[in-house]
């Protein structure tokens, strides 16, 4: 993924967190979200609990500065869903 701003990366990672929590599951894949932030989005260290609760459908409109990012980020949600 190309470099993105902090707001956009927080939105992508927040949506990934929501996928990990789907169905009332505990956040057992926090390491996956942190790894995605570090390796894919070049995000500085962060606490998964501090990410915004972006619902996956909202991700299509969350990155206002880069509308093409939403469809690309949905690919990461699919990977997160498979990893759960």
C-alpha cells in the first residue's frame, strides 16, 4: 500500500479492528492489526484500543483526502476476516 496520512491509516486500522471484533469476539488478533499498521501503512506505534470504531462500509468514505484508498483498504479487511 502506498503511504497514507495518519487520519486515513487510523480509519483503515479501525475498520480492521471492527472486523476482528465481529460477532462479539475478543480482540485476540490485536497483533495482526498492529503488524498491518507497522508493515503495510507505516504507522507509528499505537494502541489498538485507541483506534476509531470505523465500520467496514464506512471505510469507503472515511479517507476524504484519498477516495481511492477506500476500495484498496477493503482488501485488508478481507484478509483480517480470513485471519479471525
